[in-house]
C-alpha cells in the first residue's frame, strides 16, 4: 500500500540524478511511497512497475533499480529468502506518520551473509551492456564509514564487538533486550551497523542514549534522529545527501 512521503526541493539539484534519465528520479521518489517506515520494500520489479508506472510500457524497472543501487541510493539484499530493497538514509529524510504500522518485512540488519550475488539472481539482474542510463562517475555518499566498508562481504572471524565508550551501556542494554524480545537479536555485524548509524546521528558523540531510549520506547528495530513534539525530526534539510 502506497504511503504519503515528504518531497524536498534539493532532490532536483542532485548531480547524480540530474544527469540521469528523469525516470530514475521518478522511480526513486516512488520507492519512498512503497517503502515501510524503515525504508524497506520488496524487490519485485514487475510489481513496482505496476504500482508506479501503470500506463508506461517498455520500462526496464529492474534495470533502473540496478542503476539506483550502483549510485548508492538503494541497497538490494536478501533476508529470509526474500529479495528486498533498503532506501539508504530514508529515515533521515522522511518522517513517517506516528500511527503508521510497522511492516513484517525483515530488517536491513538481518540481511543474509555472505551476501548473494544479484547478478546470479533470477529476479535481480544487472543493466545490459551499452545501457543509456549509466551516468558519469561521481562521488556518492556512503552508507557506512570507511572503516566498515566491505565488512559485509568478508567472513567474520574471531572479531568481537566492543561497545564504544560514548554510548551509554544501560541504554544499549535496554535496546538489545528489546530486540531480543522482538525475536530480532543482533549479531556483531548488526551492532557495528547500529553504532555506525549512531555516529552519523551524533557526530559530536552526544545524545546516543536519548536516541536508543526513543527506539526502545517505540519498539523500533533501528535508530533514528530524535523526534520533535510535532512529529518531525531535527533534520530540516535533505543536506545534499541525495
């Protein structure tokens, strides 16, 4: 079911999307309306086309999705044998209505490891050679810090997760216990991703406890920017992340 989402003017000045086929921008915006409050939706190109472009014939939606992933606007992953899409930084730029119900789809933190090659999937195939949709190579933003890049594709060995000192232990423990009660216990890799997200939300390393408390209070599986009383978050601009 489609949902109402926010549209910010800065998306029209994005250099990556601005040089690509305009359909790519329309598809990206349409994905917001199909995603749940975490920015996750099923990776079903035919259904996505039926929902977003019911009157346009000949669109290679799967190819456009592959291009959005190449530009790092989305992550295509599998969890519980489901093909899924995660919209990067969705929770930073969207403020779902407080009454919006959570979906039953797996979380991005629960993605299967080792990651499957989408080029081998019957549902997800890369763009064909010579595609006109490929844009000039520009530097996109990253989902995780450099220290965590590539970690999802490498086999975890004896590495043990260590909670950073700037994250309050009590609030972290409450968050972990809440996840366990929801039958969503975190692996060390999932914990690293949560810490990375907290670091982006708290660049000055303050307020992490409040963010964790907020997630526990609302039974959220992930961490999000603190909400104001009126339901909007502290992020007032798209900040050029798109």
